[in-house]
C-alpha cells in the first residue's frame, strides 16, 4: 500500500488495541511497518510540536505532504484496517483526515500519485 505520512499516522491512531491472538500479531506487525524509521524521521523532518493551547501534534516538512511510501501489508492486515474504518463509519466517528483511507481501503480508489 502506498501511503502518505499523514495516512500512516492516521492509521496508527485508528488501529484496534484488542482482539484475538492472530489479530494482535497482525496489528503489531502493521504498527511496525506504519511507524516512522529513524531514517524517515530525519529525511522528512518529522518532529513533535506543542501548540500554544498545549496540544501536541506531529509535523513534517511540507514538501513531503503528498509523498507516498510503500508499506507492506498482508490481506489479513488490510482486512483489519477495512473493518476498523467501516466500524468508525457506522458509528459516525470518521474524521476528515480519515476520508482518504476510506476511499483507499473501502472504495478501493487508487490514490493520486505525485
């Protein structure tokens, strides 16, 4: 799966923390693949920033906003992500940041490459 930094961060936030042993092992593998490597942190200038109101968020150099990175993902892992997205949708808890993930995993719409 070719994902942007924002999509990777969004996926990391939405992955379930409970499940059976097979699911938890898949989620652990997926978390490792989605997480930023030290090399990526340096290359994309990723850092944690605290805003004036005290909120903490992750920031990266804007020129990498649309950069897509190939993230290995098994069919089982894709199924976990799709189920989680559908569950958020059914609960009306999807956010605007998750819309591209919905289109990618549920609508099977290929992202635009830049």
